[in-house]
């Protein structure tokens, strides 16, 4: 007979069936509970329990929501083992064992799945609990919590009942509780008496029957299996599905269920429950950071019902500084907790997010997991843990998601403007950076307003998983309740979103259309507010945002040092001005991958050159055009020279004029008239000439190299400007290394035609300046599919390729980039395409063109230099692709340079992990060094016979 599959994994009493590596099967929570309970290095005090595997979840959905036949017996056996260890029996009227039913997917989904506590309490067993604990208040408090959670999670949500009028059973019961508190004049639920709670329980039960049409089950086993079923059902609940979509978690993973014996933080003042981080998740500092509540249970801390107290002085904030710390209140237990966090961090080698409960002076560990952190903290922790020798360099590099670096580069409120403005409120800084937007008061509004293109800030008392969508669409989140471990803080931290929580100064009006602050400021729906998520300050109006200063971020610099050791791919920038170029160099750019000559005809200081360009465009004869070009020449030269100068000999790829000329034709009469006077023709004639330039489809029209083919003198002027600029710098004892790039090519013959001009001008320039040589390269953009397909030929003339992936994607897909708005969202929604191909390279199609182009190009010219200059150069997934296809460099906007550097390093590390022997980054580096002038001779390419055709 086949062995029965194992569906249930036990933990407790110093042993465990599972361990940390079994997250896929046991979920993150189950796997870590097993590790904490069973690993010899830990064996922490974890209440015994068992985990039902994710395979059961899969079975459940594949078999019309039923369980495998063997499950029941395995659960019964594991439950008996808990009973043996705890010394209580489930359902025992004299001394009942109570359990929690907890969910846990592979990756943590905070607040997404449902947990039910105190399962096993019935009219009968509560009597035993009262007798055993001699604490009826506690017993009834536990009972009313069970009814609340169970009716909400199991009887309503999991049963798929849509609450009438949007008001769910939990909210209804919550109102009963609030009503009772008010009637009795209690500030906290802990102030209610036994009799109050007893009455509340009766009221709850009646309400449940009335609203849900079913009685709250009075049978422990029915409760247990109801709870288990609800966890599985909640995997496909709306909020879990929403969260998965945002976080790109596959639907097929499923959740595990953990059933665990209860420990109680709500039995009195020697009890507590809390949440803590082994390091500060807000800034990365290596200090124990956490919050707790005395005499409370489970989610009370996270839900923000009472203001949680700090576990130690370090964790104090403006709202909690007057509250006693755990360290001062229960020093012995605090020491134990602190010891546990140190052991956990040493064991997991990463920051841990810990849940604990203290029952009658005994500490229990209820959960640990790798803690979410914002980008600032991620960078600091990674580099400090590396220095502490807790992790190696590769681990440190992999710890920071490239997207998280964005946060360090994110704008903040302009300090000058902040100084001048008076804050209207102060809350807890839960997510750093600055943000501004119009105030909205519901998640639904946030979604709707954002869809209209409005920038919004979501203002709520507290957030719950239902708000996730609206939170995602908001610039920032502001809550009036909740602490640093509240739902809003947790979720914002995960996303790296600006967020202020626990802003008690803010009081939201009953109609949820405005808020008032203690200082008397009133902000209505749609009015602008600005948040400083780093300090927790809230401002009225729209304050300007500025970029951050990385020069003073030591951890960032440390990380970049590590990153540069690990990467092979070079990182350049797209820059058109000396200022952008200098900025990019500060961010670590190693050259310019795209310098667009036409930029000098736009914006500031462009009047004169633009006028001359127009003169050139409107010229009829070669003579006229040459004269205009001669006048334009010094402008182009000095413009290029300034940037070459800043780059100090690093390669600068200068792209020759790219856009269709018609784009530059003046439209207003005055400008047209001035141009006419200059050229000595009347406006009517000029207008005729302009009309002659009109094209039906200019993007596919007379642009790029085609201009140079029809007007060789235009190419000539630009090439002369580039080479003279470089030559003059060299004569001044400086360095310069231009790369002349021909855009929009599709055939070798175009390159050959233009190269003749380049070679002629080169000789003339050397002679003119008295130089023996001026270093430069001649190459082309590959942005038309035909160019990629004929790359083997193109490389006969081109010394470098730069993939223009914007146009290559546009032409490869036949998607007009300017018109995708009307259909791309549907493509993504319906999963016709996995991602926006203009953001992340479509590896399957466009990527194949690139791969093919590189292979063919290098077959012809083994030292062909290859890069990318489309927007994709700053997208981390695309950067990783570029590494894999062995490009020499990526080029991106200045602010994305650090992100690309990190992504490049991660690509090298991932590559090495995937194929340890074949292509070690170190080996690639060495190979690169050996080859001439930093142009790596790729073995794979070199071994192929060149397919040179004459
Ligand atoms: P989440 O996935 O939302 O973190 P948990 O399963 O961790 O949900 O449960 C929420 C809270 O319930 C925990 O933080 C813990 O305080 C409490 N809890 C869960 N199981 C137990 C238990 N066996 N004894 C006491 N408290 C528990
Ligand atoms: Mg929960
Ligand atoms: Mg938890």
C-alpha cells in the first residue's frame, strides 16, 4: 500500500516535524514556528501546535472545497499530542484546551488572511476555564473575542455573505461593544466588568443569529473545522486576491493553516502581548524596536485600539513616551525577549519581525519572520550586517531590492518650504520621503480620484486590508490611529510609500469629508496636504518636493562600493547637458550612453540655435543650407564640448539629429516672418516650404539617418562639431572620447554612406588641429527590427551598437507608444501581456531581436561594444536581461544610475548562482581586462566563424 501523504506537521515540546526551509509546504508562519520550536540553536518557548500543509489548500480548491480523506485522522492525532504537552483536553468542560487557527502563505501577506483566537470556548467549556483560572472576566473577554472573530471570519466572510448596507458583523458587534463601554463610562475594554461582558456575550450571540441567520456554534470541533475551512476559503477572498495581484503572488500557492494552543496576554496585569523588530525597520538602526500592550490579546496592538507602549526607551515616540516600557515593567521578561531576538537574528541572519505574548509572567514566542523594511533601512541593515560579518557581500547586495533604492532617491519636502510653513499636525513617521496630494477619506475615492489622474493622500482613522487598493493608488497615507506596527505602517513600509500613522492631532469628521486638527486647521476633501514621512509632520497646501542628498548617506555609499565589486555590466547615463552629466557622474555613471544633439533646440537658451536650425530647414538650395549650417556649427560644437569636458574622457555617445525636421518648423506668424527676412523670401513662400515638409507619419518618415542621406552636409556639420570639440579638449591636455551614433538605421549601406563622411571630416579635423589622432568610435542605434536582423552586416561598419529599445519595442510590436493608453491597460488586466513592454523588455520577442542582433554583430566583430539606451536601461529586470545577453553597458536617466548599478550586481550574482563554473563574474572581469582597450573579447562570439560578406 502506498504511504499516506503527510498533511499535518507538528511542533512543540522542543521538537518539530518541519523547519524553516519548508515555507512552500507549511507557509511562512508554520515553517518559522517549526524552526523556532524545533531547531537546536533556538528551541524557543513556542506554544505547541500543528500546521496543515498548502497541499491541502490545493486539494480543497481542486476538489470542490473538500479535504483529503486522511486529514481528519492526522489532525486528531496532532491535537492529542498538543493535549498531552499542555495537559488539557480540547472540549473538556473541566479544563479546556483552547487553540488559535492561523493562516500563513509562503510569503507574508500582512492582515490578508484570517486568524481566529480562543477556538474551543463554548457555554460548557467556559465554566471550566472560569474555574481553572479563577478569572471570569478574562474568560468572558476571551469568549466575546471568539464570537466576534468567528462570526466575522468564518460565518460571514468565508461563507461569502455580503454584509447588508456594507456593514459587516464585526462592525455591528464592535458598535455593541462601544455602546456598552459608553453606557458604563469605560475608556478601555479592559474596564468592563464580568457582568458587562456576560451581557455583551449574550447580546453578541443574539446579533449573530439575527444578522447571519445562524447560531454561533456551541461545539468545539465544529468551531475548529469551521476555522480551518475559513482560512482556506479566505485565500480566495477579495482582499487576499487584491493583495496578491499587487504583490504578484501566484494564486496557485495556497495557504497553510496552523492550529496552535492558546496562550493569553489578557489574563491580567502580569500579561501582555506585543510586536517587535530585531532592528528598527524605519531607519535600519541596530536597536531593538517594538510595542506592547498589557492585558491584551492578539491583534490589539496591530489594530491600534489602544495606544501601544514602547518595549524600551529606544522605541518611545511622541504618542507613547509617557507610557511605561516593558523593560521597566517586566525587566526579567524583557531580558529574555531581548535574548531571543538576538538569537533569532543570529540564526536567521536577517532582521526579524517578532510576535510575543506574556501569560502570567511567562514569555511565549508566537511568530517570527523576516521583517519588512523601507529602502533606507534595507540599505543600512545590509551594509551593517555585512560589516558585522553576519552576511557575505553577495547576500548584502541581494538584500536590497533595486526598487527600494528608489526611496533613497525619492523626493522629500523642500526643507526651505518646510521651514517657512507651520505644520498642522504631527504623527508617527512610518514611511519616509515627502508627498503631496488632495485629501480623500475612503479607499474607494482614492481609487476613483487617482484614475482621473489626481494625486491623492488617503486619510483614515486606521486602515484595514480592504483599503489596500486605495492605499496603493495614493501618494501617501495618513492615519489618526495606530502605531508603528499598525496595518497602514506595515503595508506602506513594504511598498516604500510615504506614510504617517497614529496622528492623534487629526480628528476625522463623522461624514468622512474633512478632518480637523488640534491646532484648529480644517482640511476638506480635495484640499491639498503635504506630508513629511520622515519626521511625521503634516502641512496644509502643496509644498514643493526636492531631491535628496546622497552625499551624506554612508550606508548608501557602502552599498555602492559592494555593488561595484560584484558587477560586470557598466552603467552609463542618458544626459544632454553638462549639469545632468555631472549629476549622473555623482551617482556613479561611467559614461554617457545617449547624448541627443537636438536637445539644444528645446527649452532654455535654445532661441538662437533653434532659429539657425530653422533657417537650415527652410533653406531651398545647398548654398543656403550650407550657410545656415556654418552659423549653427559653433553652437553645436560648444554644446557637445561642454559635456565631453565634464565626462573627462569617459565615453560619450553623441546621437546625430534624430527627429523629423517638420517638428522644428515655426507655427506662429511672427517667427515665420523673422525667418523670411533672414532668408530673403516672403512668408507665403516660407509657408509653402513648411507644407512641403509635412508628413503623414513623421515617426516613420524623414528622420534619423535619412536626413543625413538626403542632406550629407547636415551629418558633416555635426561630425565636425563632435570631432573638433574632442580635438580641442585634447589639445588643452584634457581627455575626450566621443562615440558617433547614427540613428534610425535599417541597412548596412546607410552606415557605409555616412561613414565616408565621418572619415573625410576626421582627416580634415586632425589636419586642422594638428593632431595625429582623435579617439572616437563609429556606431549605430539598433532600433528597427531590420537592423537587428541584419546586425551581422551592420557590424561590418559599426564599431558599436546601442539598442534603442523604445523604438524597437514600438516597431517590434507595432504599438504606437503615444497611443497605448487606450488598450494596454486591458492587455495587462486580461494578462494578454505579463508586463508593459515599454517598461520591462519583452524578453520573448523584442529580447530575442536583441539577443540575435548581439550574436550576429559579435560574430562579425568580436569586440563590438554593445549597450542599451532606451528607458529600459533603468528598469532592474531589463538590466538583468542586458547582463545575461552580455551587453557591455546599460544607459539610463541620472537618477536611475544607482538602481542600474545594483541590478547589474544582482544579475552577476544570480548568474553565478545559476551556472557556477561557466561564467563567474570574476572570470568575466578578468577576460574583459585581458582584451584590448576595455572591449571584452567574448569567447562564445569569437569561436564562431565571422560571417563577413563582401
Ligand atoms: P497575522 O498573519 O495577521 O499576523 P496571526 O496568525 O499571527 O495573524 O495572528 C494574529 C495575532 O493573534 C498574533 O499576533 C498573536 O498575537 C495572536 N495569536 C495567534 N495565535 C495565538 C496563540 N496560540 N496564542 C495567543 N495569541 C495568538
Ligand atoms: Mg490577521
Ligand atoms: Mg502575526
